[in-house]
C-alpha cells in the first residue's frame, strides 16, 4: 500500500526551483546562497572568491555551459551559453530554453560592461530595468559578492 505524504509535510519548492529540479536534477536547486560561503579562508583573492561564488555556490555553469554528458561540462565552452536540456514538468510562463554567453567576449559584456553585471547580480535587474526570464534566478547579492563574481566572469575568455 502506498503512503501519501500530507501536502503540508512535503518540502516546499518555488516554481523556479521545481523547474530547475526538472531540468537538471536537484543538485543545484537547493544550492546555498553565496552568503553561505562567507566562513571560508580569509586569504583568498577577490578573483578566487568570485570564482567560487560563481562555480561552487551559484553554479552558473549548470545552465550557462553546454554539457557533453550528464554532469560533464564542455570545458572548452565554459560559460559560453547553452540550450537547457528538458522542459519544466508544468509549463512556466516565459520559460527560456537558452542561457546566454556570459564570458567577457560575449555581446552581453560588450553591452552591459562590468558595472551592468554588478548591478544585475545585486538588483536582479538588467540595464533595461527588467528581470531576466525563468529559470534564470533573481540574484540580489551584496555589492562585494556581486563585484567579485563580475570580476571572475570578466576573466573568462
Ligand atoms: C537554472 C539555470 C540558470 C542558472 C543557475 C543561472 N542562469 Fe543565468 N540565465 C539563465 C537563462 C535561461 C537565461 C535567459 C533568460 C532571459 O533571456 O531572460 C539567463 C540569463 C542570464 C543573463 C542575461 C540576463 C538578461 O537580462 O539578458 C545573465 C547576465 C546571467 N544569466 C548570468 C548568470 C550568472 C552570473 C549566474 C550565476 C550566478 C547565472 N546566470 C545562473 C539560466 C540560468
């Protein structure tokens, strides 16, 4: 006989969280926010900090880097943009199947520049004053985190 977990006891996931879980497993759906990384070694440089916030905490690569096989990223195209595999189980309005190139040589960087990226990561608004469409998470990070992350993205060829 199947047991049904009462709705109230089920873990709550946002629509975006569900979508994310649907496309790539739960690996990053519950990734901690960058604040969680604060307890790290004090000696790391801003660039190293940015790298770890981008790659280990936020896992931007999950959507912005093409995958060769499940869990294996195309390192030659790191953060060069990707088509997301899978679609949300339930339709989500304005769902975007493509995540753009966010490296320093991208069109986005040419248009937004460092300041635009910092603003986007700290206010969740792009230079046109809009939020990005799902499943792009809305980041409202502290200035120092947003700056470190933008610095790291700027270092990517
Ligand atoms: C769950 C998948 C996912 C993750 C994780 C993710 N992105 Fe995105 N991102 C997207 C998608 C899809 C878009 C396209 C959305 C759109 O065009 O509105 C996007 C768009 C963007 C854009 C352009 C937004 C615009 O308004 O044109 C930037 C910049 C960006 N992402 C940076 C990042 C950074 C930096 C991280 C990590 C801190 C990150 N993304 C993590 C999926 C993701």
